[in-house]
C-alpha cells in the first residue's frame, strides 16, 4: 500500500504522515521525486483496516500494491535508483561496465587484464576470490590473497572491485577489500546470507538463481532492502532450460520487464548465459540494446590457462571491439516505448 502525497504537501505533513504510519506499527518508506512524494507502507495491510489513511494531512490518494515485493517495486519508488560506487554511477542512464577474470590467478595477469579493460572503457573490475564450483575437486579461488591482488589492481587503475561472497564467514574479509558484493545464482535464495549482507550497506550485484522466476529474483532483492540496503543491482545470468547447446538461457525480454517492475538498475551477465566466448558479444549486445544498465563480462588474455570458465572469457582485443560496438548503440528507452504503447 502506498500514499501518494499532494504536490503541495509540506515537509511537515510528509513527516507527520510517515510518523503516524510507524505509530500504527508499520514501516514507512519515503521517496521524494521531482514532482511528488510517495510513502510506502511496509507490513500486513490487514492491520490498517479502519485507519483513515486518506484523511492524513497532505495525502492525495491511497493505492494498493499487489506485488509481494515493496521496497524494490517501482510503485514505491517511481524514479530510477542511481548507485554511486567510488564515483562510478549505475542506473538512471548511467552504465556499469564490469569486466575481468572469472577467477583471479596470477598478479601479473590480473594487472594486465585490469589495464586492458580500463583502456577499452570498463569502469569496474570483476574477479573471483571465492568460487562456487560444481565439483569439489576443481579450483575454489585464491581467498584473501586474491582479494589483495584485486585491491592492488584497483590502486593501479582506479577501477572499483566487484567480487563474489559465498558464505557469512567471509563477510569481514570481503568487506575489507571489495567495493561491490556479488551474490551468485546459488546464493540468490540463501535468505540468512541475504539478511546479513543487507545490513552491511555495501552495493550488491544480485544474480538470478539457476531456475528462478522474475518475482523470486525481486523477492531476494527485497530481503536485502528490508535490512536497510538501498544499492542493489539486479543481474541476469540466464536460467537452466531444456536446451543444452549453450550454458544457460537468458531471456533479454526480462531486461525491460524488470525495468518496468523495479527502480533498481538491471545488468546482464552474457558470459555465464552463453558459456562459449563466440556467443558472448552477441548476447551482450542484445541485452544492452534491450536497455540494460550495464554488464558483467569475463575477460582473460590466455583463456586456455584460466583457472575457471576460460571457455567463456573474451580476449582483451574482443572486449575492446565489443566496447566500441556498445558505444555506438542506441538502446531501447523504457519511458519512450511505454508512452507509445499507451497511445495504442
């Protein structure tokens, strides 16, 4: 349920309405747009039966929100969320270009990759220090030593670090080095981990689960936001389907769908969706054309020697070519197309 405040509502009236909602035992989320302020009411709406919400000073109208996610909903927050990560803005027209190795291997290789992707136009460095692998016998990541290398690469290039958190026990060491916490497909519904990460206040890149629905993805974002976190990026990395020719199936239509449902930035991971480097650029281009707020792509100068997922890593020269194509792209505009659709 949301309260749409009158454009003439004063700051005092808005504060009074939010305070009254909290007095009734509900959480009030206040969002101020360019023209209007909205107060989202978090809690069981049945507890508000008989409450004169429309009679509160400054309230223009009361609207029901049927979606189970509230804080992540565009109804609660009509304007795009813009996340600032060490000066790199994401959302609201600002793009996140995250690139780097699947796993951090050697110091020299990481620095080479960081320099190459920055020269090509990347504005964030991705790299795994803790790796969730299907087999317990494959490389599991370099741990804190890998995180130290990422920090050195950040010092060298200025690129903020995106790295995956797998366990609550690694929160302290990840927070010591990372700028963005990535929560992978296997942890999308690890609700205890989501709650702990939501308390940290650090930006989060939240990937969809291997067989999750759009609503389940959004509900996981809601878990993070219910603990106070505002800076969440929704990441599409494909889901498991019946077709096995590619690693996963990424429905690019989910990009505009998510951008309609949520104010949070939506980015794509064409590397994990394709699983084969020869298809990564095409899928990435399609996702960006559909209006994505950025991407998360794997890059390695010698994929055959990569410690994980080398078969889906772009060469630095490929990534440079891809960035040139992206810069000339005129992406789908959600508001423009929505306005046109409503005229039909």
